[in-house]
C-alpha cells in the first residue's frame, strides 16, 4: 500500500520510493497542486489518482489530514485483517417460544 519515512521525507507507494522536497512550503504547494489537478481528472494526462496522492503529501504537514489518513489506514487494516482471518461470527439463531410471544407457533 503506502508508507512514510518522515525523517528522510520519502513516500513509498506500491514499493516505489518518491523523495519529497525538504522545504515544508514546497511540499504544501506540491500537495495542493496534486489535489487541484486531480479535480481536473477528466482531462487527458491528469487523473483522479492525483487527489489521494496530494492528500498523502499534505498529511506530512497538516495534522487534520494526517488524522484522516491514519483513521483510513487503521480502518482498512482492520477490515483486511478480519477478512484474512474470516472472523465474522455467524448470526445467533432466533428462538421464539410460543409462551412468550402469545401466538401459536407455526
């Protein structure tokens, strides 16, 4: 999936390493440009894939975006772990007694 090396300012996506600028302002500008041009994803060359990449870049510098990214990563991790373990418990059987419902059991 993706990971960060915040010390070396690297973004790893699908095993590829992308170095990000050391300057905070350049990273912010790059992230905003990715999001902006991602909105224009219907045009050739640009694509909607640019929006999540821009948000990933912005999450290095903005705590709110970092929190969204972390919550999404935790939710995705829980879902994939549960799917791998197949831990969805079966629904308990519904047992109704004729005495409690007041109607004859069919």
